[in-house]
């Protein structure tokens, strides 16, 4: 029996402990503004018998989780897609799906694509709330997401029917599927990780602990006959997944359409992985590069960064070195990637000091270096010593070592040979550099992140591939045109082509890679040259992207590129087309491709879901359209030589103006100075750009230019963004501020300006004259109709105003008509009271005074206003009558500065107030009864104060006297209507003095003096 009891007790304790363990909630720890970047991948692997596995489908969904503030023990966080792509075996790399940059299908807004919900959700931010007590998560902005999706579909031009259908699909399925991916890292948030075996309903498996320490716990299903293989790793601080791997066998009936006709013996499996790629606190979108240079070759240094959504134009930041060679550069960096630090050499025949660095937004990098000149060539700099510290030290050291061993072409011209690749063996050097790159990177990966190592590898490959794609077969180029052209020896041509034909550009391409963007352009050129043989005479101009058929260029590019690389390459080429033609010159010459370029850019903007790309396209289109107006002048703020802000529009007036724009501070300066002396009747304006005003000012002061100098600080805005034109060009405005020409030659620009000063003979032909007469007649009829409509409306408005005025007058008359009977009733009631009290003598006197008062009332009954003297006389007669009924004292005081005969006020305005004070305030009071009237001047108004020491308003209400105070309400209504009719400072206030600890009631009436 004892054994049974012990067993039951043990069983009960075990159950309670288990329940307690399952119910235990663990408080997770997150940092505010902490960002976690995850990547979810799904692969369908084709396993042929006795052959290597082949990945048929590869889906990547990279997303970010950003933690917000903790309030009321709840943590808010957001989730958003960073990049989502999908690739297939048959489609190679060209038709890989990129949900931010979908295929450029014309009339896409008429098609209901199955991928449309995913494309729309790409732009949307999901907001969640995590309850730290229960570790439960809730989506808080579901309605806002659906509204935002509806707006996105509308902006893209989809019909109501398609919008409704897509929103329904998003609401029913796509929203939940995407949310499931975002919340995948949280699946063990409520799990009891202290147990040896953990059951996961989300994963549908029992997982065993295979490794545990203070930081992590690793789980896996160890059952050999399990349908799927699972393993994962959990961070114990946040209880979030850092890694998850799942392998599941697929049946033949489950194979996708891409393997529909696969033959032979094969197996299929699905591999899913979740990986925490990066965890960091969100930083500012800036970068700091500082350091010290010993033996500098110049007094300043420049940092180049890539922030544009397309194109290879770099932002630059230029700073001076101090006397010890120290420098500090802080500039904008929006995306991770390569940045280039350059110290330009003053000697043009000597190379500049160049440092290729990898950086991410918010990084700080320190560099210390010593430079010497190469003793043999005297044209190359040697880096005697280079030390790095701060962020990305491992990446910087690798790039420096690779640069020293293999050399890097100048960043702004990837066509220059590598130092080690000079001479006839440069092709062998380039081909072997790929293997060397992989070896060196493996040796230096320690300290690098997977992301940075992959980015660097792809960018360095892009340099070499660009060089090889740009080269021409030696057999096609005649001897006379070979200088300056990279030639591929005939015996290596097949090897080079085999290497270039196997390039998977979609995998190498970095969205914000300086060299990747150049590679994409040259990749298209190479593919085109495989179809259209190179021109041996003009090999540099065989690219379709420099031809006259822009439409063919776009179609061909779509055949060989896809996704981000396709969009950014086409946008770059279209922008080049707009610039090459000139924004004003193109419209004047009616260039057909300008309209095509703008239409294509607008189409790409609607198709893409990448916010930065769309914003840059929108700015480009907007600026292009603005320049169609010949009177358009950019409203940009420039700096003059005194660092004062100046706008171009304020300088273009009264006389013809020639504006020159250029990045090279020397070009155009001296030519314009010569013309200033010859043509004082013109304005000559030279606009340069740069990132350091002091450098420009020093240069400008030394040049002693006589033309008007302006400077653009191009931290985020460039002259090409403003003028959309190849620089080193002249824009001509006439004296009235109208743009009249665009020239590359200053002499021609001056001629156009001179022509604008000559009087023009205007000859009007018969057709023009007829047109003018027709326009005048139409205008006259139009204005006559407008005049008649105006007159009719004014007549109706005047009629309405007269009606309103008459209505107010009738309302005033009605109020006066109500007051007179009210007064008569009260007076007769007083006589009746005296007779009932057998006070005949007093009743006789009362009737005598009452008769006199009635005459005054009848005389003033049809008057809206009376003089103050008349009103006071009527008031005194009334008060005298009331004193016969009961005893009280009254006093009337009038300022001497008030002319009682000239000041007018509404008739019978004081008597109702006095009556109210007597009937409601003083009649029911014991002791002294006092009533005072004070009439004083305040500014341009007269203030009348009637005050009694009666029982007060609240006490009078409790007494429930027979009188209902209608006269007082009418007075207040009269004052309000007088204010509406005449305006001015009319007011009526009723104050209960008992609320202020005093006795009685006060009435304040303000009436303007001039009416």
C-alpha cells in the first residue's frame, strides 16, 4: 500500500513539474533599434542516379527585423523584405525572378500575374507587437497593409477588378504566408529549452538537444527513419533561431513542372534553410574614413562612394590634409560596398595613391600609410607601409594585399591594364588571376563576414571580366588601329571565349557594385558582338548601346539580363541617351528617342518595387519634363565666391546671359574671361561643382576670373542632375529670361546672344491675321458671357442681402413689440396691488406717473434707438413708480465726458434690467435694498453697469417667482442681433456676485459709441 501511495505521489509531483515547466515563460532580451537580417531559402534538388545533384529551383527571401521601443512590457518590431528572388534550372540565369525587379512585360496592368501579391508585398512594412509577459506576437497593421497594397496597385494602373482580386488573394493567403516567414525565427519563443527533447508544432517534429552552452542550444531529429531531416540552432538570449535546416524527400508526383518530362531513375528532395545573416544596431547612413599619410603626394585626399540607384557616377568628398598628414572624411553611404580613397598626384605622369576599401553604413575606418616613388619606373607609387584599424580591418587588409600583388585599374576607367598584366601576356595574367583570387580570399576570410567576402570576390571578378569583355580578337583588328585596344591573341581566343561564355552574371552582379555595373554593360556588348561581328575599323563603336536604334538596344538587353541587373543597366543606358542628346537640344531637334526613353523610364518606375530605384527614376523624369519649358530656370541654390547663396534665376535678367557648366574647373574659364571684355552687354556665368568649397575658392582666387562664378556643393546633387546635359556646354538666355539656344562652342553661343539683341521684323500674313480676329471674337463673346454671369450673380447676392436685412429689422421690431406689452402688464399689475391694499392716494399718484411713462413708451415704441438722456428719463420715471410699491434706494452715475444727448443706444434697454433686479433680486431681500447704474466711457465704447445687492441669481431661481424674466432674455437677444447687424463691440454679461462672495447681481452692457 505504501508503495502505491509513494508511486502516486511521485507521479503527481512529476506531472506538476512538467506542467510548471511547460507554463514557464522566459523573458527575452532585445536592444532598441537592433536589426536582425535573415535569409530563408528553399531548394528543389534533382538527384539523378550515379550523377551529381542539380538544383532545379532556388528561392531566396532575405528580410530584416528591426526592434523598436519597449512600453508597458510590450516590444514593437517591424519586418520587411530586403530581397526576394527565384531561379530555375531551365531558365538559366536570364529569367530568374526578382520580385523587386519583375520582368518588363508591356501591358502588365492588364494581366493578373500569379506573382503579383508577392511583388506588391515587397514594398510593405509589417508591424508586430511582442508581449514580453506571454511571448505572444500579434500583427498590428493588417488593415494599413491592405490599404497600402491597394494604393500601390492603383499607382501601377491596375483596374478595379484586378485590384479587388489581388487584395483578396493577399488578405486570404499571401499576407499570412509572408508573415509566417517573418515569424519563423520566433517558433521556439515559448519552448522549454531545458528539456532533453523538445516538440515543435510548427516544424512537426520532436527535436533532441545535441549541444548546449550558455549562449546557444542546438537541436536535431535523430530518428533514422524520419521523413524529414531537421536541425537548428537557437540563441538563448533572444530565444530566436539563428540557423534552421530542413530536408524532405519529395515523391515523383510532387515534382514541379520544370521536371515534368524527366526520364530515368532519379529522386527529388526539398531543402529549406533559415540563417541569421547579420545582427547589429542600426547605424547612421554615413561613413567615416580617417588616418594619416606620410610623404603625401598632394595636400588633399578624396573618398569616392556609390549611392546612386543606377549608373556608375560616384559621389565624392574632398578634404585637406593637416600639416602632419592627418585627415578625416565623413560622407554619405547608403549601401554596403566598395569605396575608393584616392590622393591625386600633382604630377600628371605619376600614378595617384589609391586604396580600395569595403564599408557598410555607419562604419569607421582608420588608415595609416607611407608612400614612396618606385625607383625603377618613377611613375608608380610604392606603399611602404599600410596599417588599418576600426571596422572592416580584415577586408581592407585583403584588398590592399591583392592590390599590391595584382594591381587594380583606376576606378574611373576599368579599361586600363593591371600593372602585372602589361605586355603580350596580359590575357594569361587575367585568366590566372581568378584562381589566385579564390586562394587569397580563402586565406583571409577570417575576420570577414560572409556577405563582405562574397561582395569583394564578385567585384574583383567584375574588374577582370570587364577587361576581357572589352578586349577584341587580334585577328579582326588591322595593324594601324591597334594602339589603345586590348587584343586577345589568336591562340588564346577560344580559351577566353569559353571562360566568358560560362559567366553567370546574375550571381556575380552586386546591386551597388562599382565594377558590377560596368560589367553588366560590357556583358551585353559581348553578347551582341557574338551576333553582329565587330567592325575592324571602328571596334570601339560596335556596341548596340551606342547605336541609333534605342528600341533594339532595350530588347536585346532584356534577352541577356534580368532582375536588378536588367533594370539598372537599362536605366543607365537611357540616362546616357538623354544626356548625350542634350535636354534642350533634343527637344528642339525633335529627337524621337527622347520620348521613347522617357516612356521606358516611366514604365520601369511603375513595374519596379525598389523604392530607391523608383525615386531616382521619378526625379530624372521630372527634371526632363521641366526643361521642355523654355523659361525654366533651375531653382537650385549655388554659392558665390563669398559663400553667399545665389540662385541662377536672379542673375538671368535685363540682358542676354551665357551659362557654362563643367566639373573641370579649368575648362571654359579663360575663354569666358576673354569674352567678358569684348561683350560687357552680356552676363557670363560659370558654374562648377565639387565637394569642398575652400578648394574651389583657392583655385578661383588664383585664376582671377572676370566672369560670374558659382559653385555647387555636390554632396547629394550634381550638375548633371540639374541640367541633364553633358557638361562643358553653354546655355544661352535672352534679355527676357527665355532660353534661346544650347551650344558646345562659345563663339556660336555669343553669336546667338548677339542675334537676340537685334530688333526683329514681324510680318503678319493673312492666315495669321484671320486667326487673331477669330481669337479676339471668341474672347469678346467669352468675356461678355462672363460679364453677364457676374452681373446676374451680383443681382442675386444683393437681393439676398436686402432680404436678410429686412428680416433682421422685422425681428428687432418683434422684440420691441414684445417688450412694450410686457412693461405695460407689469405696471398695471403694480396699480392693482396698490388698490387691493387700499392705498388709493398712492394708486392715484402711480397712475399719473404711469400715464407720463406710457406716453414716452408709445413715442419710442417705433424707434430702434434713442438718446441716452431720453432712456435715463424713462428709467427714472419707472424707478420712481416702483418706489411707490416697495422701499429701495437707487443711484445713477454718468461720466461727465459722455454727451447724453448725442450718444444713442437701443430703446428700452435699461428698464427690463432694472425691473429684473427689483422683481428677482431686491423684492425678496430683507434689509437695505440698493440698485446702482454706472455709465462710463471705455475707449470707443460705453459701458453700462447695473448692480443690485439682492439675493442673487441662484437664490432667485429657488424662489420660483411668477415673473419669468422674459424682458432680460429679450435684451440679450437684442444686443446679439445689433452686433450681427452693425458689427462692433456689443456685449451683454449677467454676473452672479454671490459666486464671488458678494451680494446681488451685476449686468454689464457694452455699446459702441459710434454707430
